[in-house]
C-alpha cells in the first residue's frame, strides 16, 4: 500500500533548536507506523517516558517510549513506534500530533499530516484495527488484553482499548487506569487526582443492540474504587451516546441511580428508535459517576428478561431487607454460642500415622514484605528450617527500603526454593497478595505475614486440617496473637485482643509440643479466619475471585471479606487446632496506623456485608467448646512451666 504524506518535516533537518524529542515522517514504502524518539530530562520520573498521540478524528492514545533510539537520535534517547489504525486508511487527510507528557511539550516534527490510500483485498499485517467495524461483534471484552494500564490527562477523551474510552471533567487533571477482574469478567478501574464533576467510561455493550421498538433490559456492574475517604455511595448514570470521532454526544439518559463501594448493578430498560438504531457502531453506552475520584465498571450487557416469579413484595426496600437477612443467616451459620459452662472434654483422638506422615500437595507460600528487616529475616529463616514436602516460597517485596531489599536478595540467593519478586514502588498489601496469587500456579497457596515464625511440620498440619472436613476451602493455625485463634487468651481484661506476651518467639517450639500432646484435633469450623497465616485452595479464587483491593487496599479486612464470600459460595473454613505459628504485631504499620486501618476496614466491611455482625461471629468463635477446653488446658500447662 502506498501512503501519501502532506506537510511532513524531512528527517531531522528542520527540528527546532535543542530538540528533546522528534516525530519522524512516514516513509512511503516503509511500515505503516508512527515512529519517533524522546530524550528524558532531569525532571523525568523512573520508567519509560510516556507519549500522547492525538489524531484529529480518533482521540488520544498513550504509549511508552521503551524502544531503542532510531538512527540519528542523540545518546540516551528512547524510541517509540505506534502502528496506524486501519480506520485511517480511508483516503482522507488526517492530522496527527505527538506530545512528551513528562516534559509537557509537543515533539519536533509534530503535527504530521498523513493520508493513507484505501486498500483493496486483505489488510496489511502492519495495520492494527482500533475502531470496530459495523459488521464486527459488539463489545470489546476479549480485546482488553493484559496489561491494560497506564496514565493520561483529563483534557480530552482517551481511547484505552477497542470499545473503551475514558473522559473526565475538571477539577480532575490526571487519570490512572488499569484492568480489573470481577466475577470472572474483565473491566476497568479509573482513579483521578481529584474529584471529577463527571467521570465517564464509554463502552460498547456485550451482545447486539436490540431491534428498533423492542424493549430490552440492560445492566452495568459498577462500583467506587477509592478507599481513602468514607464515601459509601455516589450518584451514577447510564447514558445512550453517539460517538463522533473522539467525542461522545449524549442522546438520552437511561437511568440515574447510585454507585456503591461494593460492586452492584445499574439497570435500565432501553427501547431504540429507528434513528438511534441506524447509528450502528456509533451507538455507545456511557457509565458516569458524578463528583467521584474513581470508577470501576464492567462492559454493559443486555440481560434476558426475568422469568416469571411468584408473589413479590410491593415495597422493594422490604424485599432487599429480607435478602440481607438471608445473607446474614448464611454468614452466621454454625456460629451459635456455646451453652453456659464448659462442656466435658472428649477423649483425645489418635492421629493416624499415615495422615501425620503424608506428603502435602504442592503448595506455594506467598510472603508479602514491606520493610521489617530482622523480623522478616527471621521469618524466612524459620520457613527454610521448617519446610517439608513440595513447596516454594514466593517473596513479594513491595517497595521496601534498600536495607530490607538487600536482605531479601541475600536470603533468596541462599535457597533455591525461594523466589523473589520486587516492585520499586509500594502499591499496598492487598494488591501485592493478589499479584502473588496470580503469579503462582500450585493448587494450594498460603498467605503468610512476614512477621510470623513457623514451627516444623506447620504446613503438614494445615493440610491435615484441610482434609479433615469436606468442602473445606481454607484453613488456619493457632497463634499467640491472632484474635479468635489466639491461645491461651483471646482478649485482655480491657476487652482488646490479647497478644499473650508470656509467649516469646523462642517459646513457639514448646507451645507446639504442648499442642501435640493436648489438642483434641477437633478441627472446628469457623465462620471467618484470621489472615496472618491462611492455607487457601486455588479453587476458592477460581470461584469467588481475588481479595478486594478496592475496599481494603492496605489490608485489615480483606481476609474477613474473602472468608464471608467463600462461605457464601459453599466453602468451609477450618482451624488447625494442633498447629501453632508465632505472630509479631504492627511490624509494617505500627500500632497507631494499625488502629486507623482497622477502623477504615470496619467501615468497608459494614458497607459491603450488610446484615453480618462480625463481633457476633467473634464471640461465637471464642465460645467454641473444643477451643475453650484447649485454652483452659494450655493456660494450666504454661503456668506450670513458665
């Protein structure tokens, strides 16, 4: 295919002064791609420089200059290349501009006027189609490939992927976006530097638009991603819009409702007029959040009309309340309080030798680290000394200081079972463990805090508890400081959680030996587990998804949320009442910050799991008869042998 070029600068000869970047002219017989280079300045941030390419008829695309410098560029320059969209091969003139976002300046050689001749026959492999064809299937879910992530300005609508555009009103100036998974579907998360008067995601719906005059229900799953403010809900809207180049003209609003912190549905009925249906591929749906700093959404979908049901309540609020009550009953199932008095102790069972000696299934232990130094070093060395069976330790360094980073490199180099992943910028606990889950492939993973100390055989005991009850999805050990899984005390006299200070780190072997002698191995089923050390089957994540990093970005509630979702899906949670793991407290955040994070997590939990009383669940777990007997016996034994 021949391309005609109008008004383009020739090579580097006409660049202005001391060039910091340049856009190269197209070559008539060369690859159909825009190429250029940028020279990072002293103010540039880490990573490849970002380039914004703006087309007069196609919006703005953000890409990174991560290629080698082209011939003739100065030393240190970073190159970039962007395949031209097939939609530009229409024989019409188009103007293209390129900007260095870090230096906030237009590149030399920009603007570039291009005119691509229409092609006959098959498309050239160098072209990449970014605009949907009228005859192409609507919806771009399959086209949103990892990694869909980046940053952009809020000045103009920006195309993030095929069938997905983003726009925002002031005072928002800077936007960050990335792929998000919810209920096994792909969506997008957008976060702004300030609350936007209207933050909009323009999407093609999944499935064909209904025929003119036919009413069809449409729904969009959306939620608020920011957890830095106590905002439980904001106004949200669904609009029918017409795309004209990079602009989206509102046609009519389909629904105004509320967008919550938890994923929920915005639903509407749509009946297209003949004029609207005639727009074809230019007819889009827009999901907007008002006065919001962020928005998460999945592509809208046309739902099947609901099947006829029995009598429904006239008041939808009552129906919602009864649905919340059903959720509460399910969450509290099996958590009834024990009767007054301590039940008699059952005879101690003998553990079959085959169970004790059985090799556990392949397991990967995820250890997220953010500073901690010597406490982290002791955790890793305890793991090295106590590991048995097929296991691997995946260390996730979430931007620790240089001293901790060097310590982690040394520990990982000392053992082939240790795998180290490092990120230079801290992104938060929950996002880190989610990345760890996605990095691993074993049928079982353990989320283990870096301020813990394990004992020999700990992983075998966790797996034994997992196998003890059918339908188990997660199991967790006992500890000195793990709320309702603590021994010998759960709470202090002032009603705060006990850390059992009478147990020192080096005492963990003696405590484990006592448990081996006195534990009933009842493996009680709990409604929730403490997240300091949890064995989780891969199947749990496959069914209910990952930890909620929007509501609990820094942790402190993410494990309780996962437990409640797992129980709702039919998985059981088992306590390994013969396994002890020592737990330090507040190594990463300190006690003051931990209290603040705990309060924020409690707010999110109440908002997300309406009708569930976590304090009631905690009281029921403390009253578990086998655990009461075990705590009483351990109190006596520890007092006899201080």
